[in-house]
C-alpha cells in the first residue's frame, strides 16, 4: 500500500507536531526546562508544521522539499547538540538569556539568583544512551525521508 501525497505530508508535519508535544511534555510535565539549543531545535519543527499546512493547499514539490529542509535543519541541530552534550565540541557560551536592560543592580542580582540553570552540555534525560537531542536527530532524519517521498509522489 502506497500512501498518497497528502497522507505523507500529514505524517511528516504530524511527526514534527508530535516532537513538539513531546518537548512540551518534558518541559511542563517532566519539569525539564529547555536550554538554548533545545529551543533552536524547536523552530524548524514549528516551520515544518506550517509548511505542512501550505503543502496540503499548494501542489508541487517545493513545499515538501522545504519541509525536508526544515526537518534536516532540526536533525543537524540535534547532532550539534549531541556533540555538545558529549563534550565533542563547545556549545554556545550562554545557554540562557533575557532582556536585562533597565534593571537596577539589585533587580539584576535577584534575576541571576532566581534563574534556573539550564546547561546545554548536560543531557537531563537519556533512553538507550541517547539524549533527547540525539532522539530528535534520529526522528528528524526519518521525517526528512517522509518529506522527500512526499515531494516525489504525484498528487
């Protein structure tokens, strides 16, 4: 049985939606706040969801290829984040940031002391020795393949 182009697009965009729901579950239910790199991995998934809606409305290969690019981007970020977690290379100098303009020194100190520390180089959770960033990379590569099959499939 071969899936139709709309079904493949729904599967790919739905996969990104599932990844986002999983990320939110870890964040809000599992009490694991994301680091800067975790946020970076979310943006392409959000783009892929939007691209999925557009791809369902507009025929052609362009939008499924853009979906594949979004999935490939989050996969690459997942590989980069995994390397940071495994100390293979350095990550960003700061994993959290916020607007501090206009704060007094005492307000700034309070903000620093009460801010949760979320490090990009420590994996808060693993399954079969793979961190969330690693699983995102693996899952996203599968989504790339689904997007590419959707691009190849005729309407």
